[in-house]
C-alpha cells in the first residue's frame, strides 16, 4: 500500500487522512505488457503536477541534443510542425522554437503548462488521445514529428493514446517515443520506478505490439542512459516505404527473447530481488543511526517515495530531504512525512551521509554537492543495492 508519489503535503495536511492504494505490478500472460491497475484517476495526478523537467540540467541537455539530431535527420524547417505529448514546462520544445520550427506542446498539468507558455512555447492544457488528435487534424495541423518522452508509461488508455498518434501523424511523419526499458528495470532492480502514475512498463517486444495494432511500424531504436536505461523508439505509418527497418530493431528484439522476456517465468523472478534490496537499505540506515550518524536525502522524486514507503523509512532514519524545485520546499513527502528543504540545508546541518533518491542523476547531484567533502560526508545510492561513495 502506497500513497500517490507526487502528492506532497503541506504542514496543515499532516494530521489528516491520507489515501493509500495498492502498488502491485502485474504482467499480462497474453501480450506480456507489465502494468498496474488504474487505482488513481490520471486527472487527480496530472492536473496539478510537482515535476518540472527544467530543474534537471542533464535532462535539458539531453533534450537539446535530441533536437539537433532529429532536426538534421528529418530535415525539419520552418514549414514543418512538431507536437510534443506531455510537454511539461517547455524544456524540449523551446529548442525547436529557437530554431524557427513551429511547435505545439500538449500538457494536462495547468501549473507546468503555464511555465511553458512563459517560455513562449504554445501549449494546450489537455489530455491527449484520439479525440484531441482528430480535432487538430480537422484544423489542418498534422504533425511531421510527434514526440513522447516518458509519457507512454503514464497513459492508462494505451490504445486511445496510440490511435491518437496514428491520426495526428502526417503521411511521411515520424513519432519518437522514449521510455524506461523494462530490461534495465529488471537488471538494475529498479523497483522504485514503479508507482501509481506509471501504468505500464515496456519491453521493446510489448511496445512494438501495441503500435503495430494501430498500423505504426517500429523502424529504429536507440538505447539511452537516461532514467536508469531507456529506449528511444521510432515509428512510421505502415504505408510509408521510405523508412526501412534498421538492423537495431531485430537485434534488440532477439536479445529480449534470449533473456526470456517473451516468457512468464522471467517476470516472476523479480519479487525476491526487491525484498533483498529493501533489507540491505534498512540494515545500512539502522546501523548508521546506531552509530550516531545523521542521514539526509537529496531529491524528492516519485521513485524516492516508492522506495521510502515500501521500506518503511521515515524521519527516524532519514531526517529530511532537499530538492531544487521551490514548489516542494516547506512540504512533506507523501506517506513518510519527511520534510523537504532547499539544498542549502545540507551545508547548514553538515550530515554524515546524503542518500541520493533520484539515483539516475547521481553524477549530476554529486557534482552539485561537491562542497560536502569539506566535512567528510559520503553519498549513498540505494539502487540496485546500497553503495556508499
């Protein structure tokens, strides 16, 4: 049982009833899509959202490099039209706008969309699906490029969403979707990336099957280091013969089959590894506490809230955490009620250990906190198992 991972609390809410929902991940024995039941309405999660992409320097740089690459690859220009689904605060589309390429963001979170508009990124504050895609097409706004970065997992109605992409995409257009790779989740024991706003978890096998059902062909794939290991997938209309299927597609599909991701037993091996990671993290924190050491956190990501709630870690073991996002300052983590402060708090209290909750950004965070070495503090990374740096 776990609270919604982005439901940060104010001080006035700490003594109120807090909703917890089952966090139990399943796999379909027919299509092998890994998925959660829809316990929480996406409108409750995404209408007011605490995650702003621009607060991660490395993610903004990732978006900039992608922009340069895809503009060159697709020869996009002032006559093209780019649409990003779940465009957040304009972290990516700002690069297209700067290059004079017309772009539109679709972002259901009102507070985040407002930040994009402030950057002069045109943004519709709506949920994307077949209905909205049809409306844009009727307005003669078919897209040469549809982008979806880390949104596919957050869509409860996958068929409606993918059908919308197929409708919106121009005849010779390309859709690129980035999502964490299920293979990396298993290999890295990344159980903390499972939370209520992530309804699905994709292998390349399952992603290809979903898009193929809507006449979209997977024609290329790239492995990325982001979010613990992701895929960037490229799709086109089945009628578009100008884009042959790259060798990387068959190679990766074959690799997933060799690793057993086309069979149920591979999926059922995951649970015991999660339980082992929990025991190791708790053992470290209890030992540090018994030795009189102070342990604090860095970051307030969704994955951190899954980790802390599953392990039962509260202020007796982790005194506070910090985050660069001012929206979270003065609030408390859901379920655990660990307070969130500005990063300057670390220098004020000089802790012995800093637990990095967004472990996928460990290098960026260690660089940001280089001054903690002055008093001998050490960094702790919890996934795939406890590592003290």
